[in-house]
C-alpha cells in the first residue's frame, strides 16, 4: 500500500469514529444506555472539525508530499466551516487566517501569548503518521510542522508528535511487527518531547487491560479540558490496548465520555491502521460522505488496485 493510501485508510477510521462519537453527546439518561447496549444511531452522521482539519492534512500530503506550515495554514482557513464544532479559540484563529493574517503572527499570541495546547493538534494527525510510517524521524518532524499553524505551545506540539508516532507504530503492527501495549507506549514516549503530555503518557503504563479505560480516564482524563495533556495520553493507551479491534477500541474510548468525538477520532484513525478490515460497513455508510475531491486527487497519484 502506498503512503497516500495509508493516509486515506487512517482518514476513514478517523472520520467514522469522529462522526459516531459525536452522536453520543447528550443527556446521560439517554446516552449511557445506548452505549451500554452499543446501539448505533440512524444516519447520516455529520463529521466534525476533527475530520475537516484531517482533510487539510491529507490534502497537504497529496499535493506537497509533506507539511509546509504556511500552506497548511491556508488550507485550514479555506476549509473552515463554523458549523463543524470548532472550539472558541479555533474560531478566532481561523477567522484571522482567512482574513489574510499570518499564522506565525497570530498563533503564538493565542491564550495570552502562551499559544494553544488544545487537542486540535492531535485530532487531525493520524493520517500523517500513517503516511510517514516507514520513517519515524519524518513522522516527528512533519507532526511538529503540522501543529504550528494553530498550536505553538510545546504541549500542543508534543500531543501531535505522540499521536502521529502511535499511528505509525499501528501501521507497523498491522504489517506484522510484534509489540505489547506497554512496548508500544514506551516507543511513543521515546519520541515524545518532554512535556506534561509525555508525563501523563508515562502514567498510563500503570494500567493494563484489566484495569479498563475508565481507570485510565480517572488518572489522566479523557479530554474534559480539551487539552493535549488530558486527551492524548488516554488515546494512546486505548489505541495500544485495543489495536487489533476497531469496534472494541471505539466502545472503550467513547464510554469514558469527555471530548468523545475527538478521542474517538484519534483512536479510530490509529487502530484502523492495524485492524485494516475492522471498520463496519454499516458504520461507514452512515457517516456523511467525505469530499470527493480528496479521493479524485488521491487516486490520480495512487491508482485504485
């Protein structure tokens, strides 16, 4: 499978999990029984900003063969749709970018000059990890570049790098590489810059499958603060422990609530790279169709088999 085909596979897993995860926001009295019974809602399921920004990542990989921060910023601005569920900071930043301001002038000024450490840098990145899966150094460098147009805070960058590395490792597992969940997490740690994200990923090593994702969420969060620090560690753990079962990975992730469209998008975009036939067709057909231009361009580069 060519690199762009790997990225498209990740995009499928990400977008379906994103759209389905979004369906499980609502009253606890309604959503908790639905999750317990694994009741799939009727379609169509609109995708959110997670997928919309991932589309820009894939477009950059298609047209540029990697990430150029300037070009990616323009793509984020061009695809920006305020109805997709972007956070407040993203609304402000993308509006400024669309108006012609430079990312390197406005992104560092976000949140009082700290830059953003929101989980947006991670939610869109699994296709990049898939694309560069054969070269971890390239994964780390292009993940860093991908964060910069919106997330200049070191935590935002660390979250993007850790997530992209986990996606690359998932592809390798799908190709036959043997690694335990703990070994996968340690390999992610080896490439993640020093940060609270890294420290929280290390904390997840305390827990195994018997502890369950709920216990991990108690310790490191599941995106309640919409930050890389409380989203990425949880997602890395879920992906590592459910890497061979896309459906189980989704349910283990969504039942911990938090920022469930984003956590599910991250985990779905990773796990599909190992469980390559694991995406249920009844889920895929209920997701809102992705823009046809992405696939038209992709298969001009990598013809369908």
